[in-house]
C-alpha cells in the first residue's frame, strides 16, 4: 500500500494551551499533539485528505493530493480572550503559510428538500451525532429516527445501526417510536440505561467516524459545493 507522510506542527499559543488535540486523517487516528509540539504520521495515499481534531468538527482541513510524498501542516489557534478559540489549518510551503479550505458541516445542520442523496445521508449522520451528544433520547425522539437508522447502515456505521435497533427492540419492547414527551418522561430509567450502553461502545464510535469520513471523501462530486475556497485544478 502506498503511503504519504504528514508532518503536523501545532503553534504554541496561550489559548487552548492545555488542550491535547487528537488528530485524525481520513478517519484514522494518527496521534495526539500538544501545545508547541509536532506529530509525524504515514497514511494511505488517497485522492483527498480530510484532517480534523474532533468528530464532525467545523474546524477541519481538506487537502487534495497533488503527488507529493510529504505534506507539512501547521495548526494555529485563533480567537480566544473574549471569544471562543478554535483551530485553523495551514499548508506550509517554504516560508509561506496558506490557509487550507474546510468542509462546512454547518450547511448540513438542517435537512432540506433540495439536498442530493449524498448530502441527505451526511445531514442525517450529523443529526444523529449532534442529538446523541446531547442525549440519546433526542435520537429516539427524532422525527427522522428511521431515516437515521437507514443512513447509518448505508454509510457503513453498522455497529450504531445495530445498537440502536437492539436498544429499541430489547429495552423498549412494544413502545411506539419516535418517542413523544410523555414517553420520555415515563421512561427515564430505560433512557439512562440506553445512554450508558451507547457510550460504552467505543468500537461503534470509531466505526462511525471512519464511515462518515469515508463516505464524505468518496462522494465529493455529489456534495462538492459544500466546500468553499478549494482549487481543484
């Protein structure tokens, strides 16, 4: 398997100095980088590289492969003090830093009729994850619950697909889904158990990250307009 090497340097800053960044390229965990430190990793050669420090992060970077054997990336912390701080990604070219484009997940926060099928699947994946991060009851109460379950299967997140069905069938029996407010209030103990089972399954989380990323980078033509400022020439 052909590989390319990434050298990632994190600029030393006061904002977010104590936060370690868990770095991923195309869904693969490559290591943790601390303030002012660097990280080197080899990853499988691909047509595009999606770099992030958190799952479905709005702060990410997209690099189209141009035949190089090594890419140098610099992470700078922006914001802070009176505003929320966040990461920005740059490509290092000699003495020049060029800010990298990013995938704008926020454009998929709401399902719209005009979306392509690929975009809808990504949007359903976003809704699933954001809802689960809040509380699994938000997933179980979503009007798009069954679409979400089907989307997880389609993109390859089989463990979460199976886990949701297991929770619904085994823990809630003949309950009608999606849950309504009264059901949620009455079933809090079951919902709490479901949350524990959901977050205990780290393998499902890792598979979901890889599945979403793989679906993203293999469907760029269908959802390419979500990218901004990318030169594909």
